[in-house]
C-alpha cells in the first residue's frame, strides 16, 4: 500500500517540532544557569488569626454547598 506524498511532510514537521522543543529546553536550562540568579521579592507569609485554629472549618458557604449537593 503506497503512502500518500504528504505523509512524509507530516513526519518531517513532527520531527522538526520535536527538535525545536528540545532546543528550547536546552536554551532554557543554559539561560537559567548563566549569570546571577534573579532577585526574588521577599513576601511576608500570611499568618492565620491567633483566635482561630488552622485547618478545616465548617463555614456558612460550606454548609450551603452540602445542602445543594444532597440528592
């Protein structure tokens, strides 16, 4: 069974896309290792209020969800 002529073009395009992707990955790695590391801004971590416990809380919107989820 003979393959259509454009099948070769599709294979070439897929192979080329793979090569371009590999080159982009290498370029990203090289760019990441060269030069000084970019400064990251210092962000203060959000602290939960002292009067509440961390973790799951059954709030009004959660209760409303459970009510609407019932069958």
